[in-house]
């Protein structure tokens, strides 16, 4: 690059192409946000899903053994983990996607639909967990808990599968 090109901000074509080819030179935030793409986010969310399914299984096992105090312990652990997961998804995942896909109306619609559905599911699951948090000292909760637990399990497994298959592949860096 000549001094005049430098002075007037002109770049050689091959320099511009090199800049466009370097991912590390790409914008690091979703438009209008301070939320950066993180290559570790989707693997983290997958791990959280696996842990949630594992804890849910421990709730099922403890309940099947009629160990209601242990069931209550796992309900509390599940509540903490799902709240943290939902917060991560809402802040780091959904907001990033909504801003990075703002020019892709079909994908944006899909993201909005998933987010609204997750808000509804999240509220219902948290209400379920709150309703039965005292199952360890309330054996009269056992009968309705068993029915509700099975239904919540089906909803969560279906949601996790659809998120991982349909939504997570949309999470890409912005270039």
C-alpha cells in the first residue's frame, strides 16, 4: 500500500479480500447488542440438556422408589439448573439469534416461535416444580405428582430434541 493510499484510507483489493476471509476480523456482536457469538455456547447448552435429562431421571427413580425426600431434593436441583439454563438461552442464545437473523424473516419467525413456546413451557415447568417442592413432607402429593411428572417429561424431551435439531444449527457467527 502506498503512502497516499494509507493517507486517504484506500486499500488494495487483495488486502480487502484478506480482511473478509479472516473470521477473527468479523464483527463480534450481534447487531444492536453487546452479545458475542460463542463457539462454546451450543455445546454448553447440549451438556445442560443432558444434565437436565439426567436429573429428571433421578427424580423419576427416587419417586418410583417412594423416596419422597430424595425426590424433593432432586426437584430443587432440577429447578436451579433449569432456571440457569433458561436464563442462558434467553440472554446469550435467543437475543443473539434474533439480532443476527433480523434480515432472514423465515428464520427469525422460527426463532420467535421457539422462544414464545419456551417461555410458556418454562413457566409451566417452574410452576410444576414449585407446586411439588414440598413433596418430601407431603405424601398426599404423590398421586398427582406421578401423573404430572410423566407429562412434564414428555414435553421436555420433545422440546430438547426439537431445539437441538432445528434451532441450534441456526446459531452461527456473523461475518
